[in-house]
């Protein structure tokens, strides 16, 4: 089955939540459902930062909904936006 890469913007529930803490929680929450390919921190305003995450997932029906639910369960996460989904390129 083909792999997809989903890019998500994860916003904290509170300004005190660090993006690094959300990332670690996200990695634990995903388990075998996906893996974090890359991430970046995006400053928003007034000390608030979003976490941009590229997550490798399987190409299956409803997988983005399950991904979004898994991310929402992470402690400290306030909002999740799936920005895009595309096919993962073949690694040679």
C-alpha cells in the first residue's frame, strides 16, 4: 500500500505549552498509525507558536480523520488543522 504525507498545524491549548512537549506527545499518540517525518516551529504572535508536522501515514480510507483524532488526544493540543496530504516520494 502506498504511503502518504500529511502536513498538520498543531496549535497549543495554552501559551505555556511548548511545541517540543506537543511533539513528544504526538509521537507517543501515533504509535503504529504513522511516524513523524519532519517538524518545524512556526511563531504566531505574543509568544504563541504552532507546530508544523509532516506525518507519514498509509493510504487508506478515513486515515486523515483517525490522524486528526489521535493528535487531538495529545495533552496540551488546542487545535489541529490538516493543511495538505500528498503521496510520499519513493526513497532510493
